[in-house]
């Protein structure tokens, strides 16, 4: 995926044509994308799912974009916020930034510029995360998407890295298949898809490579976990 690891993104936009075009462009870049058209509903989604980035239109039914921005920050949402606005008044832009937005983009906008802003905010999020994760002889660097096993580099795709990172941030904890799909592919992704199994097989091949001390474990009927060395 161009620009780094996939992000979980919520688009809050009540114009279906704009929302659909943005969703398609960001999904093409590998991101997991959800769309809602109402500010009040969006607040419920933010409370329910761990988004990396919110794209907020200013003029919305329910809560307007400025009020929604304040509400999610008051709730404790830690991710990035990009405001989409047709308002050219500098005071409106300042109002969004003062309420917790990280950036803004004026309508009509270039889709290439939007994708560039998303990549920039994604990189900023990575820089805010802990620099390294280590489980036994497995090391991950979220800032560069680097992975090493016994100091040997492993080449992963961005989506593979995101899956491995999610498991590595919760060593020993079983992560359900449903949570993996919801976090990495989006709320409307088909639960019947075998996408998780495909990626788990690929990670096992690249990370464990037939080792007896394989770290990636299937917990039958429950999900998957990254087993710390020495764990039963």
C-alpha cells in the first residue's frame, strides 16, 4: 500500500457521491474504511471502534462537524482528524483546529491531495507510537514497517504487518477472527470471507518458516494469538 500501514478510517459525510468516491480511493490504498452520514451516529461509531483517522464534513445532520470534533476529543479519541469543508472563511478553519482537528481540506478537493493528507496524518500517528515491539527474537518497528526474526529481516506487505502488529501488541491474548476483520478490513467486510486465514498462513510462512518455536498460534474455535516464548 502506498504510504505505510493500513489505517482504520471513518468518513462522516452526508453527500453519498462524495462519500463513495472517497471510500473507494482510500480502500484502493489498502485502508479499512467505514462511512456514516450523521454526526450523532458517527459519535456512536467512534465510541464503538478504534479508528486511526476521522474525515469529518463540517455541515452534517445531527451534530455538525465542529461539534462532533469537540465531542470525540472530549470522549478521549486519540487519533487524527481531517476536516472536509466548503467554508472558505479562515475563522471556520481556525475553529476546527481549535476544537481538535489536525488538518483541513477545502471542497472541492483533489482526490490525490486527500490521499496525500491521509498518508501524512498516518505517518504522524506512527511517529507517536512506541518505536519498537519485541516478542522473544521477533522485532517490529512500526515507524518503518520493519520486521526481524533472530536479527534476520522479513519482508511483509503493509496489511501483513498490520495483522502481525495487532497480535504483537497483545502477546498471549487471543484475538478473535471477527475483531481482526473489523479492525483491519472494516465493519462491512464479509464475515464469511477467508481473508484472515489467508493472511495468517502467509505470516506463518514468513515469520515462523516451519520453526518448532512458531509464534503465531491458532486457538481453535476462538481466534489467533502471538505466543510469547516459553508460554504454554
